[in-house]
C-alpha cells in the first residue's frame, strides 16, 4: 500500500478491475490500522456523489480496536479516472468485484476473522444486495446502514411513470443525462466554503452533484426492486436514519436537521425486507449522512452504534448467553402417581 491523500496513517491500495466500454477501471481500498494488532475490521462504502473523507468515523472504530477500511467504488472519488463518466454503472452488480476483492484482502491477506460492513445511502443499497448474494460464506458479520437508498424521494404518481419510461431509454442510451435541478442545499449545509463544518474535495463531491445518467438510474431502480422483494441477509443489521425529511424548495435552517436527499419514511418502510435481524434507529436532527450531523446528534449516533456493535457484533469467541429453560411442568406426573 501507498500513503493516501489523507496522509498518514491512511494508506491506499489500487484494485485493478480491467476495462469496460470507457476504458481502464479501478477501485481504491483505503486502510487505517488500529494502534494494536486486531483481527476485527470495518469496511465502509460511500454514497452517490461521494467518497471516503469521514476520518472521524475511522477514529471511532480505531479507538474501539478495529482496523478501518474504506472502498472508493469504481468511477468515484480516488477511483475516478479522466476518461470516465462520474459515478456511472449499468447494474449494481458491477460493484461486486471490488467488494469481493476488498473482503479478500481484509480476511485472507490482512488476516481478519471478523468484518463489519458500513454502507451509506447508495452504498447501503449496494452492500445490502452484495451481502445477500454472498450469504452463507461467512464474509459479513454485521451490516450498519446509514440512511440507505431504498427508494426515490418522489411521489408514487410521479415515480411510477418516470421509472417505466426510463427502462426503454436505458437500453438504447445508458449514458444519456437525465435533467435534474438541484439547488445544492445538502452540499452547502456540509462544506466549509458555504454553511458547513466539513472540508472535502469538491472535484470528487461537487456541491450540486454530477449529472444523473439513465443507466445509473435504471440500475438503482432494479436494485431497489430486488430489495423490496425481500432479501435474506444472514447477519445482524442496523438501519439508521433521521426522523425528518426536508421537502422545501428554498433554504431553511431545517436543512441542517433533516434528510434532504431521501424520504426517511421509505427507509423505515423497507428496512424489514433486508433479513430476519434488523434494528431500526432514528435520530432527531440527523442529516442524510448521519455521521455529518451536528455535534450532539452525531455523538448520539456513535453512542447508539457502539451499543449495537457490542450487542450484535461482539468479538469472535465471546461466550453465548445461556437462555434459561422453562421449568418442567410435573402436573401430569403427579396426577398419574396419585391415580
């Protein structure tokens, strides 16, 4: 590995993914080791128009004794090459090779025997589908989904005909740009150049985002349909989101206290379709990336995440809790003896 753009102690490894119709393709795995050797690891996967820069998330896990890894998917952030369409994909399964390779490096190469996967927004949808497709292999020990992209923030009467129309468009012109109008409220609420407290590379995460393509939109649509049909992820899952959705068309301070990107009621509605062990946690005042919320809210997010990890993803070898058996009912025996 070489030194990452974040500087020491962050390292990065380039994953060669061959080529597609645009040319060479890579993904980038970022690593930060804990202070002491550990066999527990976290794999973080970012959202749409995003990349890994949330070093305070790495701090949280490293301080608790986990090695931290983050994957910049193909055509995102560190992995975006000059000849590529930013964030483009024809199918969410396109991302499985880099997820498989990241898991191989974490487990087989670096020797970890436990892996917690954290997915934000689009990364939450992708990692859910991937974890389902890899069930039974012992790859994923837990899944933390931070405002996962389970549905589009559109009214049903608008969403259904729009998505149906895009199905035909995708096959013919997947790179066609879909007209959108984003005022950039979310980006402005985050970045220090505007109204926020975070500094990140605006070339990789622009305030108003990258153009949305028909191919990517249809890939998301098909992935969401698969999830809503029901998955069988064989690991405990925590789904976290805000309590509020922002629907305004002008700036308001509520932008700082709500999910501007997704409808949080959609997240809660579809979360039970992931598998049999799903915990839902909602945070009042949380923004779309809960870890970028205001100080008090994100502290609450981390406290709840710590409690969930301790309860559902304990260190390997932790003794299982003995469940007391119900006392035997000897009524029949006594009645038979008396008779």
